[in-house]
C-alpha cells in the first residue's frame, strides 16, 4: 500500500511529514526502554525481514494482490517504539533506493504503514494477550492484530485522501472498496505474522517482546555474586550459546525470501493500485523522482534481477536498522 507521489496536496503531505517526524523522534527515545545489547540486533533482522516479505505479493482476488505491511509484526517482536523505527527504515530504503513509495509521500507512508499499523496492531495484541494467557494467546493475538491493522491503515488512507487528495472521491465507496480488499490482504498478513511470531516463540521466546509477560519474576546470580531480578517487563534469560545462531539463521531465511522467493511474487497490482484504478484516482500518481535509478522498481528499470535487488535491499535495511537500534539502545541495560 505504498502511496506514490501526486496523490496528496502540499498541506496533507507536509502535515503527514510532521506527524511522521514527530512519531519517529518519540520512538527513538522510547526504544531505549525496549533495546539492549542483546535485542538490538533483532531490530535489524526484523526490519530486513519485513523488507524481504514486502516483496512477496500474494494474490487476494481476481487481478489484485497484497503484501505484508509489517507494523503489527514489528511491534510484537521488538516492541511498539522500535517497531515504528523498523518500519520507518524499511520505507526510507524502499523510497530512496527502489522508488517504491513517493518521496513527497514519505511522511504519509510512514504515518499510515508505520505509525498507524503499529498502534492498531499493538493495541489489539495487548487486548488479546492480556485477556488470555499463554503462548497460544500470543499467536492468536498476533494473527488478529495483523489482520485488523491492515484495513485500519487502508481506512486511514481513505480519510486522508478525502481531506487532501488530488482527486475528488466518494468517501463511502472508496472506504468500502479499500476496506474490503484490505481485509483480504489482512488475512494473509495475519497468517504471515502468526507463523513468524509462533516460530520465534518456539525457538527463542526471550526475543519476542510481546511474550515478556509470560516470564515470571526470577533472580539471576552472576559469577561475581551480584544478583539481578528479571520481571515480566524485561527480556527472558537468553538460552545457552547466545543469539548469534538464531540471528544468522534469520538472516539466511531473509536472504532466501528476497533473493529467490521474490521471483515468484504476484505481478498483479496491489490493493491500493486496484482501488485507485477502479475509482479513478490512480491517474493522479506522478513519476518518482528517482524512477530512472538502476534499482528502481526492484531492478526492473536497470535490468537487475529482482533477487539481486532484493539481497541489496536486505543488506542496506539490516545495516541501517541495526545501526539505529544500537545507537538507541539503553547502554545501562543488564546483560543476561
């Protein structure tokens, strides 16, 4: 659901940019409570994974496809503040390196695909996981959070376009069309999110931020005799051997998705493009400022194989998101 240049007037574009910048600034401060030396690499991996899976469009209706947005997934795995940062990095890399999402619409995209999906997804997840305890509730909450976050973001787009879009729309008709197709996309998003969270929960539950409440308080005694209390609000103790094998495996899976599976992604227009064409406002899109760059459209412009472009994007996203996470981490966190 990447919004292109030309869809919104200057007032909405600037206003959304201010909201996005303020949101990212708040999240940079808030992420210090979610990140430490052990969990910061996870943020880089999550951002890179979302970048890769967003390349994998899947069919949802005749002639229409969808792809992961990822806000709910990011929030559940690394926390809502860090999740917004991950989404912002993904959208920045896509916009500036792959001409995916307009540069003048960057604030709109970060607001809709980053902030809105994280807030909606995290809110639903907390409601479900707070009402029912256990790993099953974490997975079920992940599915519902991701499913609901997608049409919420689509309806937020509709409202913004009604306020400051560059073409007149019948808000009721567009809202129904956007909501309907994005519910279908949300089902795919929910399945991807539930499977991903369930897999990490089974292998490294200590790396799932949303599962920290499953950990009962305990006291860890260090080699020097010092003690550290670990509560449900802090990460669970790491499994023996550290997180490096998990992170290496995660990067490997991400590279396979971007480098190989991306060749089999659906070429059909996504939900926003399909609705825009049907309702007559897709023609308002203008050419991307970097649309002739070799990596634009994931290598299609420069003749670069999509898999190669995907691997490059994963590398850039991993480095940028991981670097920001390390810079934002709480250096006073106790390593366990």
